[in-house]
C-alpha cells in the first residue's frame, strides 16, 4: 500500500533505485514476506522507498554485514520504521545506545545470557516442551502457534524474569497489541500497560530483591553506581518484548517449513545429529527480524551516496537468501557448511538472547520429531503474516499423519 501523495524524493537518491513499497503492509509482502524481499534483492542490493517515512532497503548479505559492522557510521538510534516520535521519553538502554555508552550497559546483559548461563536451563526447557507436546501428541491436529510456540518460550522466560506465569495471556495480549496490531492507538495503550506493570516490578525488586532476573539487574552497577529505576525499566521493557515474542514467531516459521517438506522432516527423525545444523540453516533461510539503522554521517555504500539522517531497513531475511553469499540459497541443506547469517544481527548489537533462542529451537525440533508422528499443514489451513519489527504468523494448523 503506497501513500496517495508520494513524498518528494531527496536529490541524492538515484531515480532508478526508487521503489514505492511499504515493506510492512503491501499485500505482496503480507502474502509471502520472504518471496517479496527475494524479488527486491534480485532487483538491486540497495533501493529507496518513500514509504514509512522514506528509507533505504538493503538486501544483500555483504551490504547488510558492512552496515552492521560499521556502527560508527550507522547508529542504532532512532529505531523503528517509521520512527514514532515521543514513543519513549529517552533512549532505550541499551538498544538505542551506541559506542562506548552501549558497551557499558551491554556488558551487564551478556553474562546473563551466555552459553554458560543458559546451559543449566536445558532440562527446564525440555521439561516444559515435553509436557506441552505430549498433551497434544495423541490428537489428530494441533494449532501449533498458540499451543506450543507461544507458551513454551513465554513460560521459560517469565520464570527467569520473575513475573507470574499465570498472567501470560495478559502479557501476550499487550505484546501483540504493541508489536503487531497495526493500530497506533492500540499500540500506545499496550505500551502503557507494559510500562506501568514493569515500573511496579522494578520498584518492588529495588526494595526487596528476589531470585530472578529483574532483581539481578537491580543489584548491578554501571560506572561505579547502581542502575537507576529508569535504566532498569528500559532493560526490563526490552527483555519483556524479546522474551515473549521473537522465539515464538521463529518456532512457528521453522515448524511450518518442516510441515511443508516431509523429506527434510524425516531426515531429522532418521538422524537427530542433524538438528543443530538444521536450526542454523533454517534461521538463515527464514530469518524474521529485519533491522533498522540511521546514517550517522555521509557515506558511500555500494557506490551510492547516503546522506546523514537517511533511514535504513536492513533486510536480514533477504541477506540470508542471497545467492552471492550461499550456494542454492532457497534450499534448506542440513549439511551446509556455511550457514552463518545475520538472523540474530551482527556487530555490537547482536541479539543477547540468541543462545537461549537456539536452545529452545533445538529442543522443540528434537521433540517434534520424536514424540509426535509426522506432521503436515492441515487441510484448509489459513494464516496471516505480519511483517513489522518481527515477522511471523497468527496461527499454524498442523495435522498428524498416522
């Protein structure tokens, strides 16, 4: 969907690179987001859209890597596309910080989500996943997204974070309203609910620490002083959104792939040792988190002049399917040697929770190929894609083949 009156194209943007595309809402994008960005990448590695406030679209693996690994030229603030003015009263810590300022706060989170910290959670994740999967293993079909993809990472995260699992449905409704409703008023209302709730949780942990992640953050220091209530709220807000949304969508997208390809599903059943590499390959093929950056200084990228202040959408989904970076990129090959990608980002802002996400994805693939019969898309299955900050679908109906 394009605007009725197209904004003026800046003088520095070559006319041949202009595409009037709303990368979030166009029908072609919502029909199949990955096919849409594949077409863009085949068109050019760098394009300009006057929609969503005007921005560059970067589609090649090499250019996405270059931008993410040049943070001094492409800062992370402001984030979002389009930028929503006044959505937060300050820069969100640490997401919207850059350079040394970002590093000071990011080093607080890194040990909390390191492989060493996540490893002890393996049994807990497996226990929850086994309980959920066995609950529907005897059924003829399952709506995977609501019955497993949402509750599993949510239960795990809420337990770590320290807020009631019993309120999961409420929390999920807030997250959906904020990230996927497409309604600015609904998003603002949901954001206010989350902020109000977390502000109380932060104040409570600052008074009386418990054995949970919020309390652990509340006892940390930056620059020799305790974190402020505002800094703790920022970190909690970001963790809340990531913990309750991203992995859920990735689980459903990957499971849909296996439901559509019985041969690859059977390969994992026959040889579980493939699962770890299969997760990396499917993250490459079906990345769900495009990233935004701002041009911090005049810069030439791929021979194209960018101006300070230009907004950028880095299509990590398109980059993961770039034939210049991967042989036969649209095919999932579980024995692929080179499947590293930008699915979790690259550079200093790489996703802090990626090790937990990988752990949950691996365990679900293992259990879905051992505890239940082969599965496929249920006849008549329908779903709706959303293509905002995080791509995903609203439901995934599977049928078991007995």
